[in-house]
């Protein structure tokens, strides 16, 4: 496993990248998500929660910690194993109690997870120090590789017994920026992860076969060799000094064999085949837009439901608060002052203890209401507080109802406001928390509605899938046998299935027409 780390200022920006990529259009990249100490698996809401928690400590300017764990393509890991690895790494870093959000992606050949962590502790407000985090992460990954039977990587900062550290050439500034931006390992590091297998090769053919297993190939460039995946490349000597052209020729005992590109690589697509591939590209784009619209519809419905639940919870808190005030008015001479003392006592000794005291010793929260009664034989006036004491258990019951309503609201809107203001109990703080929760829920509805509107607008100007499929079918049906063979070579299995199924549909339509015409005759 290979890990990369970076830091940032805003959780929302990282959440957007994890969901939609840098372009904002990578809608199929997320495989699954999971939250830690958040109580939810909604990435946008998680980002809002984490930002609100981080804002409680204004001295922390960079609260976002971004950790990516990349597994080898040959490692068949389950979501449960990937989460177990993430949890173990977080535990060994001392981040078990911190808010974290895990996002697994399926947009690469290798399984990998991103972990968005809040450096600010949700209860203490103290920021976690990432000093020397990389050696700790590597030690944990090396241990887990052996425990889970995963392919062992020669770590740079920590090695298990019997393992040698790999040679490392420094990354370029562009590669470092890409790592920080995407969380993926730099291309040279991805190649270095396979060094043991590359060094085991005993001939040029074995070396190229090993590279091919990982989607890589060797090419001659200038006076040396490069390793490439078709999009990125790195000098072989940068990966390791013993992979330089001179050292490899010495190892294998023969010069590097110059090869002509294969006939398939030299072959250019015919205009008709290129037309089909472009139509398939458009089909994929429109299908992705339709899938995005369905998800956006669901997200909007969920956001509206969340807003409705938040609004309902706020209204229940308001009604419970009014009933509590009315109950205190039957017990205390100054119910507002009594409620203030009750709130402070709840913070000091806990809500349950404060409720018990209110029911049995209401005078601890202020003077009780009394009724003047003349003493026996008319000897003066007595101030009777028996009615107030009898009403105290009812006030305690109303206090419990209010506490439960506030707790339900806090659970529902957790993180939408500063945690320190959710549970303190003061009226103004609770009101501010409630309004902040409502505003955030309304913002989520607004963003979801705007996203849905944009997708609907794009689909309005896009061709229908049925029209595209008929166009693809007709284009494929007109291809010559040589072009059919070429098309099969360049299409992935899913795209080929769409193309040839569309052709069969077109054939069925044509045959149906011909049969209809024969019947008329």
C-alpha cells in the first residue's frame, strides 16, 4: 500500500473534489462512503459539520488533513477491509476521536480510499499535530500488509525486517502539486511500487511482460529509456539507478532491442469507425447526464426532507420551551431568572441532575411563588408556597421534554452549528444554533435544486439516447468487415455491447418494415 498526505483550509473544497473530481463532471467515481464521529455518510453535510467544528478554534488556519491509501491492483480488498485499514491508520495516528470521512473511488485501476480528517478535536478544540505522520503511516501499512496478506511495498520511511528501502529520486514541483491536488501517488512512485518485480526480470522480454501486467511499457527516448502508461512517463533511471539503459544492458547481456510499432498501433481509424466512436462518446455523455439527473433528483428530495425535519424539530423545541416557561411561571416568582439558573446548573451538574433538583428542591433556582394566608386566630399572614412545590414536578417534566426536543434537534442538525452552542442550554445560544441549522438545510436544498436545474438544462439541449442508439446502429450497419474488425479492436466490451446491440435493433426495424411491405403486396 502507498499513502499520500496533504493539508488544506476548507473541507467543502475537498469534499467537492472527492465527489466530482477537478472537472466537477466525474459523477461515477465514488464507490462508497463512510463517516467517523459524524453520524452520517453525506459528504457535503460532513464537510459542513467539520468546518463548523474547526471554526471553534480560529487559531487553526489549516484544519483539513487529507490522507489517501492506495492498494495494489492485484490486491482483492473488500470495502470492509479498506475501512479496517483506514481505521487502523487513524488509530495509530491518534485520530480515533476526530471527525473523519472516508470516500472510496473506482476511477483508477487500483483500489484506493481518501480520508478527509478534521485536525480540530470535536470536544477539546485542540488541533492534532501531523509532525512525523508519514513514518507512522508507513509502519502501520507495512504491518497491515503482512496481517492481511497484501502485497508488501518497500517503504521509504519505515521497513519491516528483511526489507531494504527503495531508492528515491525527488519529485518535480509539478508532480508534488499533482499529489497535493489529487491525493494520488505521483507516477514515479507508482512505478517504484513494483521495483521488486522489475528487478527480478532476467531478460528484456521478462521486464516488458512484468511492466505490462501493471499497465506499463518501456520505450526508447533519446539516449535512455522511459516507462509510460500511455499518458504519463518517467525516466527509467529516475525510478531506480539500476533501471538505466546502460545498467539493464549490462544485466541482460544484450543491447536494448529496437522494435517497430505493431501493425495495430500504426493503424489509423477509418472515418466511418471514427464516426461510431464519436457517437459512442456522446452516448456515454448523455447517459451520464441522465444518471446525474436521477441522483440530483434524489438529492433534492433528501435535502427537502432534511429541511422539513429540521424545521419540525425547531418547532418542537419552541413549543417545548414555551411549555417549560409556563410551568416555571407556576413555580417561581421570576421564571426567566429561574430558567437561567436551571440552564447554568444543567451545564455544571448535567441535565438529569438539574431536572431532579427542580422537581424536589425548586427553591434552589429562585424564590417560589406564594399565596398569602392568614394565620390561625388572625395572628399575622403566612406566605404559603405549597402550590408552587406541587407544580414543581410538572415543571421538571417540561424540562425533560425540552431537553429531549433539543437533543433530537442536535442529532438531526449535528455539525451544522458549533457543537459548543448545541448543548449548553442558554436560550440565545440554542436559538442561534437552530437558525444556523435551518439556514444550512435551506442552503443544501438551494444547491441541490440548482444542480438539478443545470442538469435538466444540459439534457434539454442533448440528443436523446434512443436517437443516438439509432444513429450508432445505422453507422455500424454500414461498416465494411475490415472496419467491423477494427471497431472491435478499439472498443471496450461495454461500448462494443452498445454498438452491436444498436445495430441489431436497426436490423430488426428494417426487417419489420420489409415484412410489412410484403404483406401489403
